[in-house]
C-alpha cells in the first residue's frame, strides 16, 4: 500500500510540474496563478505546499524540468548523425518553429519569459536561467565544432561566440514571433544564422 | 492662475510618464506597482486616476512616450550623415550597449519586456507593441536602403527581411545581456549583423 501511495504522490508531483511548464511557457512568472494551477491539477493548495514549499521553489523545479525536456529535444536533433551539423541546427529550428505555430504563437520559451521578467530582479532565478542558457550554448557549440571538423563551416570560426550569438538571436526571434503571431521571425533567424556560417565557402 | 495650474498639472502628468518609462523598462508590467509610482512622484492615487484612468491606459501612454524617446535616439544615429549607413547602425548599438552598462544591465527594452509578458495575453498591448517594432524596423530599413544606394551593402540585399532580423537579434541580445549582466551579447549581435552585411564584399 505504501508503494501505491508513493507512486500516486510522485504522479501528482510530476503532473504539477508538467502543468507548470505549460503555464510558465505561455504566461510567465507574474501571470502564473497558484489557484489556476491547483484547479487544473485537481489538488488542494495544501498539497501544493506539501510538495514544493512555495512558488519560488516550485518555479525553480519547473525550470529544471524544462531544462531536461529541452535538452532531450536538442540532443534528438543535434546528435542526429544522419544529418550534417548545420542540417541538424536547421532541423531543430524547424521543429521549434512548428511547435510555436501549433500553439498559435502563444507559447514562447520558458527561459526567455522568466529572464525578461526576473533577471534584473532576482539573483537566484538569474543564475538558474543563466545555467540553462549556458548549457544550450554548449550543445550548439559542440555541433558547430563538429561542423568545423567535417569542413562544413570555416576552420577559424569562433564557435563559442557563434553559439552565444545563435541563442541571442533565437530568443529574440521567439519573442518577436509571439508579438507578430507569425513564424517569420524564427525562419529569418534560422536562415540568417546558417547563411552567415556558410557564406564564406560560397564566395 | 489657471495657466499656472494647468502648467503644474502637465508637469505632474509628464513626470508620471517619465517615471513609468524607467520603472517598466526595469521591472516590466507585472512588477510595476502603482503604490511605488505615486510615492516616487509624490502624488496621490486619486491624481493618478484623474490623469490616466487606470493602469492599462497609463501603460499604453508610457509605451507611446518610450516610442517617441527611442525614435529620437534612432534618428540621432541613423540620420547622422557624417557617418556611412553601417557606421550609423554601429553607433546606435554602441550607444544602446553603453546605456545598458550604465544602468548595470538592469534596464532592458520596454518593448521587449512588455512583449514577453503581454503579447500572448492581451491583444491591445500586442498591437501597440507591434506598431512600435514595425516603426523601428522601418527606420533600420531606410538606413540599409541608403547603404545599398551608396554601395556599402550588396544591391540584392532584402532590406525588409534584414531589418526584421536586426530587431529580433537585438531584442534577444538585450534579454541575454540582462541575464548575463554583460554587454557581450549586444556587442556580438552588432558585430555579427554588420559582418553578415559586409562579408560578400570582402570575399
């Protein structure tokens, strides 16, 4: 019986995290309502506090869950050896743009939302969000390094700077995509980044 | 006497808008506190409601004021005929990065903050913010067109797409700059955009 109860508890906890990812990705931190969350999950506020303590601790766990979810998505594309390194980056941006379109450009990036709202205000959140962004940069950098090794991008490319630049441009494109309710900003960002990398070979 | 009273009233109204620009640029919409604003301005809440009605109407006016302020800043650089068109864009990004540094990367872009928080949630705000972004794009596009005319960028460049891309990348860089508390994302974005434009001439 204890095992069943524990399993049920873990299931509820996971469900609260899953809902948190969806809500924070669409609404951000300050529009996030605990009442809405517990109503959607069908649990009491008491349960929420039992599982997570408070809103800040909960949101930090949601950031971690989003980080894990997104790392898998990135790996799926960036480690797909059937494609060339630049094709993998294109496949990721295509997948992400299709995902935003499917949610009618209402859901952006959880890290982008919370960074915009909290980076200047809360040091704990700033550091947690910065860690996620740094991990994403490392994943793109590895892919670009592979592109260098196989001669797809020029040998003197600064992959650290390029990976930083990729995410800056991508996060801005996600924001503008929400604003414009269109995938154009995402397609522009992907095309410009890839063209920037391959152009020297063309001329 | 009536004139003095009107002048005083206009002064208070302008001061409330000026403070709103500073607060919304640093804290965004949901962290904006009416209590903080009226305390800073030294006016009563009654006066605030007399001048603006409510928070939404006030914030829409603040967006307009930011729009006017920023348009002047853009014009100052983008119409500076002592510089070449691309040097003007560089001068603008340099000025903006220095401004963020001066405010210790706490103040981002008011349009970016509010877009991230409100674009998916409020249609009136989304349209007002989209109008501002569109105007900024037009200003960069005009400068790029001048760059085409004087041969600084290639004649077949799609200046509409490039101006969209510039702002996507720039807004993302502003966000990452807040997150990283560093001007590097801004410098990266500026350098990559300009290199992207001039590269074909070099090779």
